[in-house]
C-alpha cells in the first residue's frame, strides 16, 4: 500500500477533531434520550394508545354499521316505523319481560 501524505495544517486537523467531537457529542446525546426510561415508556404508551384508538375506531364503525342495518329492518326509507316488524318484536319483548317478572316473583317466595 502506498502511504498518503496529509497536507492539512495542524490547525485544520484540530478544527476537524473539534467538529467530529461535536458530532459525536450530539449523537451520544440523542442516544441518551432514546434509551432513557421515560422516553421508552412514553413511546410504548403512545403505541398502545394508538392501537387502542385504532381498535376503538374500527369497533365504532362496525357498531354503527350494525345499528344502521337493524334500523333499516324496523324503519322504512321515509323514517316511518315498519309496523309489520315492530309489533311482533314488541310483543315478544313484553312476553319475555313478563316471564322474567313471574320467575323472579316465584323465587322470592
């Protein structure tokens, strides 16, 4: 290998060393911030919150879709109730509530 000669002056070498030290100090500071426990906990917390928000958003959209589908079964396009579907469901609900009430009264005796 051929030797290369450094034609920089001592002042240039010192300036280069200073610049490299500053860059190294900045890098070490950045690493220190990244590995600090508060930073790690904060990043983990932000990730969990983001995942929860995403999951809740999807659940909200799905629930809204289900409610819209059910509503469409019991209300026509004009917003009027479909009595042919509402009345049987209401009768069924009244019957279930009545049976639960009778069953609860019998157990109390």
